[in-house]
C-alpha cells in the first residue's frame, strides 16, 4: 500500500532539518520526500504535526524469560508503539540471562508477537558473572546485535580483557556499564549533603569516572568496538571526549531520566525515582544535556526497567531500582526541546539515528529507501501523566502526575500503522 503524508513538519536527524514537507511510503519503505502524491495513494493530512523517524530505544528490559508478570513482549510492544518507539533493543538481564544461542532463539521467537521491531543484546559472559565469556560467535549467528552484562560490572579484569579481545576478532559491539563496583555497592543515591540529610547510602560520582577510565583503557588495549550504556556525571565527560579524540571506537548513551530529573527528586523517598545509576546533581544534569547537544553523548534511551508494585513498595534503600520509560521517552525528551536546550533534529539524532547507525540498522532516517518506521506527534499538546494509563504491565514511572507536553498521534512500522491516538 502506498501512503502519502502531506502537510507535515518533517524532523530529519540526518540532514538536521525541521521544515514543512511531505513523505511518500510504499511497500514498507520511504519512496520519496516532497513529491506529489502518487495516483491511488492513501493520503494522510498531518495538519502540521511533526513526522519523524521512529525511536530506536536501546537498553529496554523485557521480562521474558523469567519475569513475564512485569513485562511481556506483547505489552512492551504496545507501550513502545504508543510512545513512538518502533525498534526496541532488548537487554539480556533476564532470568535466565540471554547467554546461549538457544535462549536467544527462544526470545527471538517470542518477540515475533510484538507490534514493533525487537532486536536482542546477548550477555558478554555466562550468567553475566564476569568470569567466562559466552559463545559470542554462535550468538552473533543467532542474531545478537551487541553484547552486555548490563549492570553487572566485571571485577576480573583479565577475564574481561579476554572477552573484549575475542569480541574484537569477531567485529562484535560490546556495551559496558561504567562503574567502580566496590564504591557503588549498596548505594541508593548520589553521595553528598542531600543524601546525608536524607540518611540514604550514596555513591560518589567518581565511581563512574573510575569505571569509565578502566573500561577505556581495556578498549585501547583490545581495540574492541565499545559503547558506554550510561554516562551521567560531568567528571566522566573529559575521559569520554579524550577517547573519541584519540580515535577509539567508542560511543556513549544516557537515560532520559538523568537528562530530566535530579537528586532532589528523591526527597520524598519515592521509590519510582530510584534508578541505576542514581539520579545526579542539577549541575551534572545540565552538563549531560549540553553533552548530548554537542554530540559527546551519542544516544538517549528510556532504560525501561519494569518493576512490580511489591518490589517498589519498600523502604527506599531496599526497593528495586529502575523505571518504565517506553511510553514516556518522547514527552520526557521534549522537555529538553521546550527548555530551548536541544532542537528536534538533534534530539532525534540521539533518539533514533545514532543508535541505528551504531547498531548497523537502517532506521532513523527519512531518506528514500529507509524503512517506513515513523512517528507522528504534536510536540505542544499538554497532558497530565496517569501511570495507570500506561500500556506496560508495570507502572513504575517517576513521571506519574507530572505535567508534560508532547503527544504521539500515530506510529507506523514498515508502513503499517501500529498505534493511533484515540
């Protein structure tokens, strides 16, 4: 079916443009930009709303296998479509971990029931324990898109170095979590006066910098292609910028929560604000926003981490970490746009184009031949978020009751509409 979108505000991260235009889609791909509607095409009047590439959300936890009551592939897909996310890059921190070709093949089959595209990362080491590497070659053959032990930071540097060397020989992308595990053990917030006043155990921002410096040294030693999942402190940025300037094949990401919230949000001990890494100072948050705008940090993700009510209804120190974000990523990111901190093409470069490029995907573009994975949204539509209206099985969002701007009107995957606002 041929679809012609006209009267749209096209957000193109590849060209850096934000301008009125039209887009023609045929057979699941983009056919043309700013052309006349082909004869017989279905014409969609966008009424001046923004039309952009669908979001590629890197770092999503889905509860299959092991925790399907928290999130299934079906519910994650519905939440993603409602949030303008057309490609999910799923994490391997499941139960059991995705550390064998058989487990990867199982989740790949299960993901077929989702309405959006889902690609999987696999564990770098068996059981994500940091000791024995997984069968990286076989996992690549089975469809693994990258390798990560997620929040389990390896302490055996020699074993980690061997895994990185082997990944380098196979051209595999490794995703690290920069953190010094000894300093960060048991932490619930970022250390400082505020954490002390609240009586909460904290971790120094230096722990992230120490972990990053170690990982970058291993990257330099092995030559592996490497991505830092989350850089959240200003003290980490010089090392990251230096590594890029030195020619290391490294990129970095950050969660939307660390770009829009800060350590004071945990003041009422609301466990929906307990994240990994913990929320940082306002100075760090502003530095991260600037780093995204300047391209030092490449990727913004939701780091969607579903948790049931029982695991969050605990004292702050004992509660599970993480927040859902598939459906709130877009309106939360638009806070940066409305604050005049980042324009829409640059924002979509971090949300869509950069993760697609880094992972070798064709998404994230509005050029002819690219997949017709699209999101139509009104960046100015106001609403108050009700967590019980989210399509995720889990409702642990820090934005519950928050006033937000930016509504998804419709989402398409391969030219098929998978969501339409009521």
